[in-house]
């Protein structure tokens, strides 16, 4: 997990806002808890998977 954490924060990030449904937010929180990480780390990973 440490390698994922450091590689995540080494990328240049631009702050943005998104709107999520309550269901999406709940699922995002559950995924982050399951991985013992932050929601802010899960979101860019999900976006990367979507655009690949």
C-alpha cells in the first residue's frame, strides 16, 4: 500500500469538485475503507480506469 500511496501523491494534481449521488458517495466510502485509504485516492484511480 505504501508504494501506491507515494505514487499517488507524486502525480501533479489539480483540485476539482464533483457531484455524486448519496449511493455513489456511500460506495466510494466503502471502497476507501476496504482499502484503508482515502476517497481522494480512489477517485483518480477510478477516473484513470474509465478513460483507459
